[in-house]
C-alpha cells in the first residue's frame, strides 16, 4: 500500500521506506510484488511491470484513507497472499480475502505525543491505527525501542512483532556529491529533520550563538521538509539566518544531501522521540561523527559509534559541537573504522522471513 508516495517517488522517512522496500522486494525471485499507488503509479511503473501497479481512487486524503481501511478500490478484487500497510493503516480483515496482513510500525508518536499532531489527524487516525495494530498478523517494527512502545499500547503485540531495522537509501549512498555553494570553505554542523516539537531543534538553535562565539565562521545547517503539524524553530532562528550562521535547506536531493553528510564536521540528532532515527544512521554510513540524544531508538541505531547526550541540556551539545568543528572532518575520517552498511535487501529479506513464519 503506497498511496502516500508522490508522483516523483520522493519524500520523507515513510515515503523513502515504502519506495526502498518495494524496490528490494521487486528484486527478489520469490515475491511477486503488486503496489497500490496513487499519484506515484506511473513512477512505480517505470521499474516494475505496469500491470502490477494498481491505481487507487483519486480522493481527498481523508477519504482515500477511509477507502483503504474499508478495502475498497483494487483491494476489493482480492487475490493477494500478503497485504502490507507501510504507513498507519490496513484494510479490514474481512476485506483482505484471507491474506496475511503486515503493518510497518515506524513509531508510536501518534499515541505517545498526540499534541504534535493537528486535531483532524488526532481525531480521525487514532482509532483506525490502533485497530490496524491489533489486527495485523505481522507487526514489522523498525526498532526494539518502538516495539517496546507498541507493547505498552497493544499488549498482544509482542507475539506478532518482528524487529526489522531500516537501512540507508542506496540512492543516497550512490549519489555523486554535489556541493552547496554557500557552505564551501565553512565549517558546519548538520541537522536533518522537520521542525516539529519532538525533533528538539530549539535546543541547538538557541545555543548556536555560544558555538559561534568560539568558532566564528561556524554554520548550523538544517535540512528537511516543513513540519506536518506544529512547528518550532527556536527563538534565535531568524536572527541566525540573517547573520549567515544558520542555513535552512528544504527539498534537498540526494546528491547535495550526500555532500552535506560527507563534509559536515558533525551530524547532530537532538530528537526527543524517534521510531528509528534514520539521519543518525545515514551520518554513520557516510562517515560523519554523530551526536544523538538519549532517545532509546537513536541510541539503538547508533550504539557506541555515536556520542549520546541529554536532550534537555544544551551545554554538552555546545561543547561537543565546538570540539568537532575545531577538530575538522579530515581528522575524524582518518581515524574512523570502515563500515559495511546494512542494505534494503536485508530489510526485505527479514520482512519476508517474518511473513513466512507467520504463514507457517
């Protein structure tokens, strides 16, 4: 189910998950992949058989979600062995024709932090999301941390849960780095993510003048889309942008994003709540020093390869950032151990194994 993917196949974490998993499943010779797509139908059809790309009804987002939950459109024809919801919803069991149902659990933030969502999403999505979690034959959790949150909301979940961690996109790993002109020759720290409250961006923004006091040419680079709910940039955001000490980049393609990861003195991940924390893994896979909060998912994703700091105290973040900026990327790269990144073929293989186990 990929109706949330746009016409160019590009987007944030859940969109990237959906397209990369679909690509990895399509490469397997033991899976016949079908995609329920909206506007992205033609995009999927460029690399998989068009007859296996099924068009969802063109409806407003809320109505489209209702149709998916009720199993309307192409799902009503049945014939699938497995139906996987890659966002929040599954079709009702009676509508899936006995197919094994798989729901990817990216996080439990809708239930743990409802204040981060607008009223419509809080009201309309909570109940069908909980119902889909209770219904799924397989719950593919992106981390052990998320599986723990899931178990607190759905006590029956652990017996149906398989932890399948994410991987860095091969298109990012294979992109040819493209420099950002404004950053050439300047030391910078990189933050990747939207400015929603849980991302904790104000911790860095409001403390950044303390970094600039010690490294006058330093830039805080914030990469990511606009928030889908409440937005918080920090009190000092506008003045730092005006002074040239903060650069915000949106809709950044893989080539310049890779350059940012490879040139950043440090990648900072101060989030208070993550399901997995893909930017931290991307930073590690592209060789950057990484600093994260103590959020359980971020600590799990990075282990002893990153520095972990409290998310409510800016002082150690300032100290760690200044140290990284002064040390420079070359010194870090010379001492960094080689890594073999996890792949999306690994993600697909573990997902298929969980489905086979559920099907006996």
